[in-house]
C-alpha cells in the first residue's frame, strides 16, 4: 500500500465483509424497500392512519431514506430528539412488519 487512503479503503472493505453477511445486507435492503413502499402507499390508502401526526410522517420519510436517528433529529430540528424519533420509528415499523 502506497498511501493512507489505500489503507483506509482496505480496512473499510475488510470491516464490512467481516461484520455483515450478504444475507444481512439483503435483509436491510428489504427492510428499506418495505419502508419506502409503506410511505408511498400510506399517502393514498388506509395505512395513513398510522402516521397520525405530521412529525411521524416526516420522521418515517427520512427513516425510509436510510437516515440515522441522529441525522433525522438534526434534519427535523428542535421539535424532536433522538429518543422521540426512536419511539416513532419503532411504533411504525412494528405495525408494518408485525405480519412478516
């Protein structure tokens, strides 16, 4: 290796290969696909009831795009903290995936 950037690239590659299996990546992809699908169908269908508040919808939209709880909190601003966002995500995902 000739540069520190090459070392970092190799380390990150090794880290993800040893920490996550292809099955875990696929499960994560399926989760976010279903999260986005729910967001899209909720605008038109009966499931909209789950959102209740505009904050819930904003949180779920950002979550379905893959943002972390901390990133969502920062994006939304003062109206929500990380713990409140975690509760919203947990409640909505529990409803969506309870029949899985």
